[in-house]
């Protein structure tokens, strides 16, 4: 397999763009090697600029529930383009997509569209602060909510609840209102509430996908809801990744825990840049121009992006069995790989939610970020590059979730399992 063209393209890109990429995770840094430059997608496959084909388990990091070049989404986009790319004025498609999404989430009366997940979460936090008149927020270590300042906070020592910025360029003053708790650990959340009487919201990925796939325990979410209610604090479910992937009607429909605000992204744009946040009318009424909390965007609700989102979400709503079908395939994939790994004496923790799958090379179950960090990173890096050689494109970090699409066939899954068997054998004998 030659990747000469990708090597050359990456060389040039590095001269022009920091690290050669426009989003750091694409750089293959944690697994070594060079990112592949992509020429096109075909259903469940990616084709690089050297003409190599890969079974794609990244699916643009989540958005492509129906695979590359889904006909109905593609046609909807082409049709929309013919009417103009952007108007900066309302269009019917915004209400159509709003109606559709609101009908799928019990907790939503109204929604606002933005252009990325980062923007959706950033705006939801501002709304929660504006609604409650409080400043502090609680987030969980290992949960990712986009790259806005107050959310870019990592764990300090286990004792520190007030966060330190995890990136230079973020003033400590901007993150001093961000309190950190441990995922699936109620005591750590209670400590935050003991430390601050000023908590506007708790934000959580109810099905965490940014420390590998680590779903929250149902009981934990119920306790979180009760604690928030007792303190007049809003609960935000960040479902930018899990929305429309793990389930049709949000995590609230499978956990029985209703959030105050939901943030969405990825699948909601069908591959175009769309994010959204929604809540009950009373909360959304605080948003400008109805209320005083300012939030805006030149390209928000862009007609081409709305057309793609509308095509994707209508297709899902009309084919609700898709989530269960994809989950069967996801389960077959990770169980198959786990069996191959076990035959070679490699311990693998696996989990799935709908079309999301996760695996850790780890002896023990993973319940939080600290557990995830105990996974065998070196083994993952080797697995990643050898699977790539075999023609299977997995996310280039062990802290990422895998995705399948309706274009990921049973045959692709079987081939992947077989290839993983070859790779595990090579890794343990060679
Ligand atoms: C991807 C993601 C974001 C950020 O979305 P962008 O579109 O990359 O800005 C926020 N929250 C979660 C849970 C995500 O997975």
C-alpha cells in the first residue's frame, strides 16, 4: 500500500496550516504516522488520494449516519444550492427542521440553530447562566464540550475542584467558574455543590464519547437530576455526539432523566456544519431577541445546511429501526473483535450505544476518564496502524468513539473481525 501522495500533501499542508490540519485530532499524533488525505467517500468507504480504499469507522467523527454520499441528502443539498447559498433572513427549512427535532425530544419546546457543536454548547451555557443568574458550572473530567474557553478545563489534582485551563491562551479567570467532577461519581458532584452555592448548570455527555465510549449509569443520572432540582440548577445533556446516534429520542428516552437543555450537532447537519440547542419555552424565552441573553450567527440556520439536516433527520424519523439495526452490527463488530483479542490473550473492554461503539485494551471496566487512561495506549497505536494497513480506518485515538453507518454492511463487519484476528496474532507472536 503506497501513501506517497498523502505524504506529499501533508508535507505541503504543514507549511501552510499549523500541524497540517484544521482540527488537531486529525493529525494522527497519538498513534504516530501520517494522516491520510481523502479524495472521496463512497457509502461505507473512504478513498485516499493514493487510491487506497478503507472501511470507514470514523464517518466524519459522527455526522454521517447514512454513510458518504447518501442519495437523499446529496439531492437535497443540490436542490438547495440552486436557490442560493445564504440569505441572512429566515427560510422555511429552519422551521421544518426545528419542528422535526422538537418532535423527537420530549424536553424541547423550542430550538435554535448554530453552526457547530462548540457554538451550541457555548450558547447553552450562557443561556443557563442568564436564566439562573448564576456564574458557576460543573463539568465532568473526560467529557468534551467543544473548545470554548470556560469548557476547556482538565482535572488538576484529584482534590482540586476548581478547574485550571487546559490550554495556554485561556485565562484562569475564565475557568475559575468551571468546577470539575468525576464521571459516574456522585460524591464528586456533591462536593462541587458543597463548594459553591452559585451553580448555574451541570453539563454532561449522558453517553460520553470523548473518553472512548463511556455511558453514564442510569442511577447516576437520576441522582444528578435530583441534586440539580434541589439546588435550582439546570441540567444540560450534551448530545452533540450521541443525539440521533445512540437513540432516536435522546438519552432522556432511554434513561428516563429529562434534561433542562439539550445540545446537538454532528448528525443533525447530515454532514454540513450545524449545531443546535433546545429547551422548554420558559428557558428559551430568555434568548435574544425574545429575551436578554445575546446569541447570534451570520450563517446560523444556513439554507444548504438546513436542507442536509432535514434530509438526514427525516430519513431517520421515517426509518426508526435504523438505530436498532445498526446496534446489532455494532455489537457484532466489537464482540467479534473481543473474541479475536481474547484468543491472543488480549483483554478488551467493549460497549455500544446504537451506532456508536467503543473498545479499550484494558483489564478492567471503564467508568470514568481515570479508568480510560489506564488502557494500553501503545497497543492501541499498533492496532490502529496495522488495521489501517489492512484497509480499516478507525479513529486515531483510543479516546474516541467508533461509528458505523447504514452503509457499513455485514460483510464489512466480518472482514473487520477477521483482519483484527490477523493483527492481534501478529501483535502477540511477532
Ligand atoms: C464534537 C462534540 C462537540 C463539539 O462539536 P464541534 O462541532 O466539533 O464544535 C461538543 N460536544 C460533544 C459531546 C461532542 O462530541
